C-alpha cells in the first residue's frame, strides 16, 4: 500500500497518466462502442497499401511462415524487401498476435497500431525532455508540453497516420536522442546509451520508411557530435560512439535492410531524376506556423501559437542545446522546401543518400521534433527569469505579435464580409489563431511572473492542448465518420469471388486495374499484375504499364486469365462473365478466351543484349510471343528451332516454392510468368540450374529432352545473411542488458 501511494503521488506518474487521458480523448472516436459516434481512418494508402499488405503478412505469419515473396501484386514482388511491408517490425508482430487472438485480421487492427504509436510518441518525448531538463524545477511541465506538441501537432496528426510507415519510423526519434543524451552525461562515454540509441534507430529502419529513418540517422550523428563537443570529449570518443551506433543500428535491421538495398538497386525509383524528386513545401506553407490549414490540406509545420512563444524564448535566452535544435529545425525546414529553394540543390548533390528519395516535404519530421524540444527548453527558460525586464520585454514583443495576428483576422473579416464563399474558411482560421494568441497573451503574462503556481502551469498545458486538438482532432482528411467495419470489408467483392471460384489447378493472374484496385490482390489472395507499392522491379513495370489500360502484351506474358475493366470491349477476344462497379463507374469482368499458361515450352529463341531491345522486339506487331522466347543470355542447349511435343504441369504453387513437371521430346526453354529476381533459385531433378532473364523482366529455364521435375524456391542470400546478423545483434543486446541489470542488483 505504501508503494502504491508513492507511485500515485509521483508527479511523473501523474504526467504520464495525463498524457494517456489526452490520448484517449484525441482518439476517442476510434474506441467508443457507440456506432453513431465512431470514426475510422480514411481509405486511401492506409487501406489500399498498408491494410492489404499487413493482411497478407497476417495470413502467412499466423500460419507460422515468413512472407519472403508476395505473388499477389505487381506480378510478384520480394515482400521481405519492400520496406513498407515492415515484415520484421516488432510492433507489427504484436498487432498480428492480438489479431490472431481476436479472431482474424481487421481494418481496426492497424488503426489500433497507429493509435498506440501516437501514444508512444508522446511518452518517449516526455521521457527525453524530462531527462534533458532533469535539474530544472519546471522539468515535468516542459516535458509534458513538449510531448503534447509532438503528439498532437500538425505533423503527427496529418498525413503520417495514413502513411503508417512514416509515423512508425518517426516515433523512435526521442528514444534515439535519449540514448545519446545518457551516453554523454558522464566523464566516460556510456556504451549502453549508444546501444539504446542504435536499437531505437534500428527499429525506425524496420518500421518501413527509409526516408524518415535517413533523416533521423543524420540527426542522431549530429547530436552525438554536438554532445561530445559540449562535454569536451576527444574526437576518438565520437568516432567510437558513431561506430557502435552504426553497428547496432545495422545489426537490428539487417534482416530487412540487406534485402531492401538489393531490391532498391533493381527497382524503378532509383532512375528518377532531380526534377521528379524535388517536390517540397511551397514558401507559402510557412504561414501555417500561425494559420494552420490556410494554404493546404495538411499543416505539418504547425506546432501551436504558445509553442512559438517558448521557442523564441529558448533561442533568445540561449537555453541549453537551443541553438543546436534551432539549427536542426532550420536545416530541416530549408530541405523540406525541395526545389523551391536553392538549398535542395546542395543537399541533393552533396549529402549522401538524399538523392534516393522524393517528397522532400517529409523533412517536416525534423522540424516538428526540433521545435517540440525547443518549446520545452523555452518553458524552462521562461520559468527561470530572475530579471523582470526580460519578462516585460518578452511580453511586449508578444503583444505586438498578438496585435498583428488580430489585425490579419480583422482583414480576413472584411474579406469575408465582401465575399463569404471565398473567404469564409480563411476568416475562420484567422479568427481561431487570433483568439489563441490573445488568450495566450494573458496566460503567458501570468505564467512568466508566477511559474511556480500549479494553476498557471495547468492553464498553460490546457491551452496548448486545446489549440492543437481544436485544429487537428477528427481532421476530415484523416478520418471518416464511419465505423471501421464499414470502411473496408475483409470479404471479397462479388466479382472477385467469381474469380476465386475459378477452380483451375494451374496458376493464373488477373489485371485488377479496375474493380480490384490498389493492393487488394494481397488482401483477397488474387494474383494481380497491378499494385500501388512505391517500389517496382524495372522489367515488370516496363511491361505492365506499357499500355496503362488495355495491355495484351502484359496479359500474355504474365499469364493473365481475367481482366477487371471499365471497358466492354478489349483488344483481345474475351467473354464477359460479370458486371459490377467501383468508386469510379461500372466494371466488367472479362475472361480471356485463350490465356497463356503460367509455364510454357519454347523451342526457338531470340537473344537480345538489353531490356529496351526486348521491348522493341515484342512491340513489333509481326512478332508472336508464343512462337519465340526473347532472352538476354544465350542458351547452352541447342534448340531444334521448331515446335516439338511437350507438356508442362504445375504440381504445386506456393509463394516461395513452385514445383513443375515437364515432358519434352527435344531440348527446350521453359518460359515462366515469374519476375526475374536474384532470390529465386532453380533445381532440375535436384541439380541447380541457372535462371535466364526473358521478356525484359521474366524468367526462363533450359530444359533438356526428357522428363523432369523443376523446383523453384525463393531464398535470397541477402535475407540469409541479414537473419544471421540480426539474430546475433538482438541476442547480444539481450545478454548485455541482462548482465547490466544483474550487476546493478
């Protein structure tokens, strides 16, 4: 009982409890049992990408299997290497386990994962700022307000919940910073702290958004260097810390990182140039520091008006580490402008790694975290003023700022009066900002005079939460007023059910550009040549999107049997077997009259030097893809040059193993509607054979005359090496943690 009283009386416990209550309030519509009040994350990338891929991961892992390959989208892709699949992200495993206990995969399962990451973000930020300001009297208040700002500011509550990998990669930043902080407190560099930072950074990389994790990696290295300089450590301390940080980070995520690098080098995105990667915030988005929602749908730079006051105080008073975090925020802001600023030209050309990513506005994660920390440092500085002149000067400047914001609201009022339809929303935004600025003026004036008063501390925290909740709670671009059960059905639509009931023993694909859409092939277990995963293998992408809508070449090469189309007539003979609709219009389900088999024998081949030649050759209307195979390596076997008797039967088809029985009277090439990828290995009668690259992106195997059994297995070497590295790293960290705890006891 005494211990319980001590816990309940602990102010940190109260702060954490308050953060949990705020979290429940912010996400209450996800938790409420009242159907009429429920909300759910809006459909889009969240449903079409993340829910669908996670459903496939659930199916495989619930069956005790690791999903290395996914045959259900993009004509087939290395699932383990698609970073956004987050196959080895530990919280995803918890979600899958919870779903298994709850009875199966659901839309709500991933919503809950998103919501709990929001809570985790606030708790970790509280912990970091609390430790950073531990010796200050207002440390808990500063940490509490920083946690609210990062948890419910414009960045965290904007697009990251829908782009789930972005949010999950970002939330580990405070733990990274905490590890570095703890490592550099004493006279010696504390290796456990560096290991903690590396562990958190590794989790960020496992979460599946490399761009966000790359930003955090740069901040981690910069913060380590700054902390070493600040405590007058020698250069070798920084080097040693950097090496350990890099080693632990790499070891934690090697199981996903190594396959991911292999995939990236073979994917289409790395060919994008400066113009395609330079998009970022227009300069007008800076206005959303004060007027969120005034110039765009999202306001990732918005941290709240009271936060701006404390950020200014922290920088103006030279609070601890304030200049470092200001510099980080400023660099992040400049980079987030993309090619709207000359700064991106420098980072694109001289900062390693940044040229791999597009969407530079995602550097808002750097700005948001830095400003949240600065706001906490500013609260400490403002509460520590001993000179009343500082307070008087600060409030005078804040009064000027409040007058300017109020004046702009007045201008918006006159504009609204003249043209309500055009200026109504802007007037609403300006009025809200002016109201918050005025209220903040009175609250802040009292707070900086009497920071020890609990009522004023509560008023300050309440004002920060009130503003952020008013702007971001139930954002219409993030949430729909629908129960999650009505947002996306796990039951396949009627047209999809028709295809699933096909009953064929031989594998086939569909073109789900309409009617199936997104990555729902993975959700419903239907092999689709389409998909919305951002990474595509170059060859399949070139073939599948040679014609965006009506593409008989792709249907032929990828063994497509059914086409979901908005057209009643296609360029090849088909039979319409069903009609439905999607979000755009009517959809017809076509069954091709003469679909190609998944595996087919060829007795003649054309050898080309590169993919472009192969595509041009197949693009010739006189070329018959069923007569000749186009390969990029010369066969060793001598082919007869004309058709010979033969048969092919797929005995079993699983994501990572395909077994095929072959009979042929002459030497032949077996063409497979399977993307050519390094992880696939072939054995013919238990002997390894090479896999040729065919049709600019598919696979083929040489088959000598006679009867054979071909076994294709997907077992990438990068995955095998990554498993070993990650297993040793996780085990090593676990043992080191156990030994440390035992020594302390």
